[in-house]
């Protein structure tokens, strides 16, 4: 029997399990192994009362008091009540109360669920709900075929966001979904993945939204294939699975099914249909909590080589490199986001801001696209706790949020095609109240940097409000001659979605 705490203070509550069945006046308790116990007469009545009482979390002592109020002193019957509680717990009708203060394991992590056209798509709503219960924030993408298996409106109501089915943005100013979601996602799950979807992923086919996200993102991608055994056995499917494993995709395997075409004695057991939604959610959550989900390889085509080449020259002679932090950035930090707290120095170059911040007491993460820059910066700051990370801020692998992010002269060298990705990273790496300090050329240098204004920052960073702006100066890329610039301080607003 399930152990019920001796002092009766353990709180129980009704579970989601369909363990209690009512037929006529009887109550049937169906255990997980299929065993059925029948309660009739007074036992069934008592069971009804007990089950109703545990609609809210309560302990055994409270139950006994409640029964005495309605039926008088229980005497020896208290032992029967205790046995009944233990029985209900054993069959899974009652579950231990969840610690209301426990933080759900997902902690708001962003998950894109891609639903493709397999019969298991009918379980997608339950899968999404199971992730949400664990604290994940979910966006849903449906293939065209999947829309015939599951209702968009139902999924939209569950996630309280627009369900995406197309590569095309809904309005010209809205980011393109596959780029935005690929950057937003901290995890992508295909529940279920059809045989066709496996083929798209293996072939690098970007013509459909779900596969385009999975092939673009750096987040871990979990694939839950679902198909009948004959399809699963097809040589092409097996080849695709093998390639996808080699490409770093993670597979949660399906419910074993049997190849019934074989004689019973030699039947093999194969992965086929997707496991139940709740099971997959629990497995993925456990893998993520244990840190076992792999991120995808960093894109070798990212502009590392360009900046490595630049910093391999005598880095200290580069026009924009100074040996100390800019006074206006130091003042903005002290005024708008004084230490302590986590600070991210984006595009840190030789690390002047990072060193200044570490000395003031921030916990500093400093990133740059160039290994060469980080090599010099970290050598010059060997006695600090700064964490130096090679990272492309437009496809950042950083996790968690920062109290303050400083971008000095990185945003203005990005091409227009990467600005949304930069903004999405700013959003993902901050939380309401976080401060963003950006310093960029106001007029730009033709062909090398772009020009910025307060209005342009505000329109790019929809979740932020402008706190203050000031005229400033930055050196050019080719010459130290000062170029009119802007220093803007922005604050992340509460409750803003992308
Ligand atoms: C009723 C029905 C059930 C299907 N079930 C599956 C399935 O479980 N697994 C699968 O891979 N394909 C299944 N298919 C075939 C896919 O729907 C089909 O290959 C489709 O093109 C997949 O497209 P998608 O990957 O874009 O969603 C089924 C088709 C129908 C009509």
C-alpha cells in the first residue's frame, strides 16, 4: 500500500488519473496495472464523500474531522477511512499536493511546438497543455496537413497566441516567422513528426515553416516521429532518421509496435506511433532539467572571420578601441542601473566596458563574435571574474536574463537583415525592468555603419521604453575622427510580448 504519513498531515488532492468509475451505486477503482476493486454500499458512500473532500488539497486529519461533523464520532471506523485514503492513493486517484511555492521546471522557457500531419497530431493540444503546466511558454506551428488533424482555433485558445501556419508575416512590420521563432525558441519540439517532415529536415528543406525554424535555430530540436510500422521500416525513413541523428537532432521514440506481417515467433518491436502527450512532455522536461538537450552547432558562415581578421591586426591601434570605458556609458550605468546585478557587454571588443563593470561589482558576461578579440580581452583581465563567451548576438547561445545590457558600437555595424535578430536577443536576454544602454553612430558612415536615432531604437525594440537619450561621439571604423552618435538608455517594459 502507498505510504501515508503517520501523523496524517500529508496533504492529498484528486489526480488527473481516470481511476474512479461510478456504475450504479458502486464505485470501481481501476489501478494502473488494470486491477479493478469494487466498493459497494456504505464503502461506496464513504468513498464518494472522501473523493469529493479531496477536490482541494487536504490532509487526513482534516478528513476525519469533516466525517465526524457529518456522521458523528468515528471510533474504530477511523482505521477504515485511513485504509480508504491509502487505497485511493495507491490506484492514483489521489496525488500528493504539489508544493505551491515550487517553481515549475520550465520556468517560462520558450518552446516552439511544430505539429505535422500524423494521426498523433490529435494529441498536440494535450501536449501543449502538458508543457504549459510545467511552466513553458509555447508557440505553435502547424503544417498545412496538420490543420486537417487538429483545430487551429483550439490550439490558439490554449496558447493565447496566434498559431503560425505560413512563412509569411501577417503585416509588413512584423518579423518573418521562421527567423523570429528560430531566435525566440529555447527548444523546438516536433510533436508529432510525420515521415514527410523527417524527409524535409534531412534534406534541408526550408520551404515549410516548421522545418525552416528547426534548420535555422541554434536551440535544441527534439523530434517525436509518429507513423505506422510499415512507414517506419521504409528505407528512406531509416536513412532520414540516421542523417538527422548525425545532424544533432534529439529523438524521443515512439510507442513500440509489432510488425504483424511476421510470424508471431519472429515479430520485431519497432518505434511507431508517438508516445502519449503527457509522457513526452515529462521526458523532455526531465532531459532539459538535467541539461542533456544539445544545442545545434554554430553556423560556420557567421561573420567571425571578418572580425577575427580585424582584431588580429594590432588590435590596440584600431580606431574605435579605447583603453578605458566611455565617460557617458560609465555615467549611464551608475545612474540607471547601479551594481550589483548581471551585466552583458555585447560586442565587447577588447573588454573596456566589461573590466569597468567588473570593478564596480557587476557579474559580467562579455561576448564578441571574434575569438581574436576575446583572446586579447581575457588576457588583459586575467584577475577578474568576467565570463568571456564567443557569441553571435543575432543567434545568441546565452541563457537567462541580465539586469543591464550594454552595446557600444556593435548594433551600428549589423546589416539590416540582422536587426530583428538583434532585437529578439535583447528581448530574450532581459526581463521587465532591465536596462539597455546602446551607443551607435547617429548618421552612420556610408557603407560601414548605420545611423541611429531615439525613434529608430524605439521602433526596433517594441518591448522597451526610452528612458533617456543624449548626443555622443564615437570614432569611425577607419579613423579615430569622432562621428556624431547617440547614447540611448531604454527600459524593458512589463508584459510585452514580441
Ligand atoms: C488519416 C491519415 C493519417 C495519417 N497518419 C500519418 C502518420 O501517422 N504518420 C505519417 O508520417 N503520415 C501520416 N499520414 C500521411 C501524412 O499526412 C502526409 O504524408 C502529409 O503529407 C504529411 O505532411 P506534413 O509533414 O507537411 O504535415 C496520414 C495521412 C492521413 C490521410
